[in-house]
């Protein structure tokens, strides 16, 4: 199973974007969303940006993922 998480574009060269999440950087092909710009958020799947997100949606999704991680961490500590 693959999970796609919003990432912020920090650099674009030709058809490749460098996107960042929690300090980790990833390369993503942007041929499927050619109108993206630095500072915008994308969903990446299998090395391809498949969708552009507005910042509010990206932040909400990241908050939910953090809630899931926190829940998991708390269960392991019991």
C-alpha cells in the first residue's frame, strides 16, 4: 500500500520538483501538474506529482497524519 502525503515544493528544474516534508527532500516529476510553482503543495505518488493542493488542505492533511502518528506513539508507550 502506498500513502501520499502533501509536500511543499522548494525547487523546480525542468520537469522535476524538489519537495520537502519534515526536513526530508524528495524529487518528483511534475509532468502531470505542469502549472505548479515553488512554495505550493503537491501530492506525490510513485515519484510523480499527481495533484496540487492549496495550503489549507495540505496543512489539514498533515495535521491528521501527525494525529495518527501521535496516537500510534502513545499506544506503544502503554
